């Protein structure tokens, strides 16, 4: 399993990739419920960050698939 530093680096790289290549998706990242803590002082650990990374990957994958479908229909 990756260490926390590697996970954070991957999150940063993926977020930067989304910001550069999919700015319309990047704008909606702040609205993602995964980024909103449910407690006042949330505990953020390696598991939580790995889950967030996987969520970002899935979000991007879904967005790219939907965009490809939309482009093909146009």
C-alpha cells in the first residue's frame, strides 16, 4: 500500500491534470460531497486520502466517458 506522501502527491498531480485538461470538471470539484467533512474536526488519515484519490479517479473516468458519448452524438 502507498504511504500518505505518495497518495497526496498523486492527488495533487491528478487535480492539476483535471484543472489543466478539464477546467469545467475542475470547477465542480469544490461541490463534490466527498470533500465536505461531516464533523467539525475530521480525522484525515491514509485510508481517507486513498478513498478520496479513488473518488477523483472515478469522477474523471465517468466524466471522460460521458463527454465521449456526448461528442459522438453531436
